């Protein structure tokens, strides 16, 4: 199928999954347990419907916003995800170049620091060089071996990354059934490095630290890096309040793409209480389930400053390398632009909860007014 015939991310997914083997396909599509959270992340968006306004000047639509005080062309970035070379030999370097060309942000998986030596991933330095200013965030797990983490922080800060995304939803690893079933046939780098099933004893020193607590890990990170500290995996107002109290620089509302706790809240449903708690004091981003430009609009209307997409970037790579990722981003950009125009918004700041209602028990209900923070 030529790129001119790919008109949606759903079509891109279908075409991409035909280009990869069964193990890769299941590694991408499946999550934890029965995949109920994977499914809920996408279906939950459908409960929010747009209340369009008319006769508003939308002749010049500006989708730009800022991330880490840097202007980006539209409010969609590429989230950290593992093993891009499973999709295409160009790997994370191709993804980074696509993000740069699109003028948006990219986060880089910690797996790149662990898989580059064997050629299974591009290195953090290679990715930063390819994407330049577009490559902003480095995703981080904390292992029991803190010396390893300190060395890694120094490495990525030296490479020019501006922030870390500390993944806080992985005190232990979700039960990912397909990874457990496929483990004997998984590529060596996934058997040795992936956190997927924990069926084998952890290598000494690279076990995830399950003892982390708020008042220890945030100050520890502050002592060892000048990069911004963002938390990825916040799903409740209570934890959002603690994040602000501990002085983190930003929040990503995320449930790990449904790969951790099966049955937990969909990210779009978790967003409103977090926005209400944060009250504009730090940026709030969202990932999970974004598949259309209208989904981006819905998230922004509920108070997100920015959204991230994970699996679609891998679909783009598998479909057509860097060009496939560029296509994916352009589809979302065009869909968001059309949605904004038809809803009556010419800038990101104009997108507020007044533009949304929610379907409850088969009835459409306008959202109650909430305090909307200024876009950071």
C-alpha cells in the first residue's frame, strides 16, 4: 500500500503489522493481563464529544505550543518506547529525524542505553545527534544499583538531553501474557534486557528498585542531575499533589500503554482530576490511546498541555522507516487542524472544557466548568 493510500493511523497500523513477525506484532499490540487497559485507553476517548462553536475566525490556525520552553509546531510528541530496530533497521535515529522534521518533541527509551552496545538499539548520543533539539527527554527507571543510574544521568546530560522522564508505574512488572508465552522465542536482547516477564532471575544490579518513595528519590535525583525531572505514570490527584509538593518539573499522565496494571483507569479519564489538582503550577502531559487528531483535541480540552504517542511511531517505522513516522505525524497534524477549525478554535489556548461533553448512560452531558490552567 502506497503512502498516498494511508489516510489514518488505523490504516497505518494494519499496513505496518503486515510487515513484522508474530512476536514483534504481539510485543507491540498486547499489554498486561487481558489487555483491558490497552483497549480502554483508546475507547475512553469516544465518551467525550465535541461541542463546536460557529462564526469564529479560523482562517489562520496556529497549533504551536512549547515544551521545555522550546516552541514546537504542534502539541504531539513521540513518547519513549523500546526497540525501534524491531520495526526498521534505521531504528530510533529515523524516529528522531522524523520528529525534527515535524518540529516536535521526542522522548528516548532507557533501553537505548542498554541495547546500543549489541546493535539492538541506537545509542542515546546517536539519537540526540540525529534529532538535535527535537530530542528532549530521556526515560529513566531506577535500578537497585544506584551507581549505574548516576553514570547514566551523567551520560545523557552530557549528550544534551533537557529532562528525564522518571517512570513511576513500574515498582514491579505487569504480567504480560504474550511475552511470557513467547519468551523462549524472543530475540536475545529482549530475553536479557526486557522487563517483560521476570521469569528469569534478574541480573545483579539491574533489578528495578521497588523501594522508591517520594521524599527520597526526588531529592536524590536533584543531587545528581541538572536536567528537569518529570514523572511518567501519574494517574491520581493524590499523586499529582505529591508531585507538585516535591517540586518536580512536570507530569505525564500515563498507564504505560496498558502494559503494567490491567484494569486501571484510562489516561483520558484520569486527566481531569489531575489537572484540577495541579492548577497550572506545572505542565501536565498525557499519553495512551491517542489515535486521531480529535483525540488530541479532547485531551487538550480536558487540560493537557501536550500529548505523546508511542505505538503509532513504531507502526510508521515498520511501514516505511523515517518517512512512515513523518506520515504518521502529518496525519495527526492535519486531523487536529481540521478539528480545530470545525470546532471554532484558532489557537491551542482557545481549546477549553467548554468544547466538550461526555456521554453518560446514553445521554450527552456538558462538562461542568473546571478551572483551566494557562498553557505552559
